[in-house]
C-alpha cells in the first residue's frame, strides 16, 4: 500500500508538474491531461477509498490524513463517508436509498426506478454521463448533498461547521491549483484551459464511473425491494452477495490500479479490511457461498463485465421493465 501510494502520487503530481512546465505542444498537453485523469482515478481507487473506509492502516490518523487525498482531487471526504460508507454499503441496490443508483435523470440503473422514454438510449448515453462524473462531483454534487435535508434514509440531516469550512477551503484549493495556477503560468487561452480540464475530468470520470457500476449494475445482481414493514427479507451479508459482483480476478495490473475493487463482494462484506487482502479472502468467501447455495457473482474479464453492464442498461431502458 505504501509503495502504491508513493507511485500513484508521484505519477499524478509528476504529470501535473509536466503540464505546468509549459514545455509541450497542444497535443502533448492533451496527452498529459489524459494521464493526469488516469492518475486521479488511481488515487481515488487505491488510496482514498481504503483510507476513507478506515482500511488503509490500523492507525486512524494515517487513514484520516490519506483520506484528504480525496479532497485534493476535488471531492469531499466527509460527504463521501456518508453517501458511500454508510448509505451505499448499508442499502446496496435499494432504490431511493442507495445514492449510487442516481447518476442522472436520463439514466435508469434500477428496475424499480420510474421509466422514461429517454431511457431507451441509456446504453449509449450512460457512458458519456460517466465521463462527467468527477466534473459534477467537483462543482455540484458535494454542495448539493451538503444543502439537501434528505440524504438517503436520513431526514433533516445537518453538518458540523468544521465540515463546511473544510468543504470550502479544499474546493478553493482544488480550483486554485487546477484552474487558476495553470491559467496564470501557461501561455494559453481560457478555452484551451477549459478543453484540457475537460479532457482530464472526462478521463477520470469514465474510469471511475464504469468501474463502480460493474460491481452492482450487471445482469446477475439483484435489486430487492422493501416488504410492507419496510425491511429487506435477507440477512445483510446475503443481501451483499446477491447485489454485488466481482470481475477479472486474474488481471493483476487492473487489481493493483483499482485498489482491489474488482473484488467488490469481499469489499462489501469486509469494508474495513485493506484491499490487498481481498484476493486471498475471496477463495474463502466463494467456497462458503457455494457451500450454502448463496450467489457469488463473477465475470472472468473486464470486457465481459462491461458487456454485462451494457446489456443491463439496455434491459432497464426497455419499456418492458417499467
């Protein structure tokens, strides 16, 4: 984890330094923006995610400090711990509770969501929407969640003054080093800056968006509904197995880069366990799941998992599922 942290942070800030140097032409700068987006997604997957779950280190202060890498990327670690750690991990694939199912009004990620005619094209539109995920995060999403009183199962949710201060300070710092500093130091126009920033954001957004969707919105995963008492029938661990899917266990480079998030089943069962242990844990989980006839959803490769997500988008975009 330490080696990965050093490599990814060096890659990200090294690429940023090359951009700021102004030693490259427009095409070279565009390529560097793509690489910066790849570095950003890697940090989010492999450093921030573990740290914010308290899984990076047994030392809570190490987790807290490294958790701020998330804020460094333009997002907000405090609101993420509410929407992801608490809401998503508790109410996985439960419509109107799981915030991860609400990407955009024109994307239907649950068969329990209201059907609209625009959803017919969502198998195409969704991937463009994912590309703007981190951009939306940096400029809209965090503010929206801070301001709305209803958040998942929470009603009249309020946030500490300290977290409001951290939100605004870290956002200003992000806008400063990502937009203001390059504009002041580089011989570029505002629209060239905007294009470079969009390339960077679209690259990171589509990587983040696709990888997270492969865990829950694929053909095998279920989308249970509450009974008349407002409860889900299954035990929580069984629910996690039924609503989550793994992929590409043999792709070690992918596993390294995305922080073991191709082992989402193990992550959902043991979110406070560091991601480097998921491959070994998976053998035990799979064996026990098979023994007790509980689903262990798995796709052999990244490509097969993406295809399954694509087919699911087409399915949920059909009027037949309304």
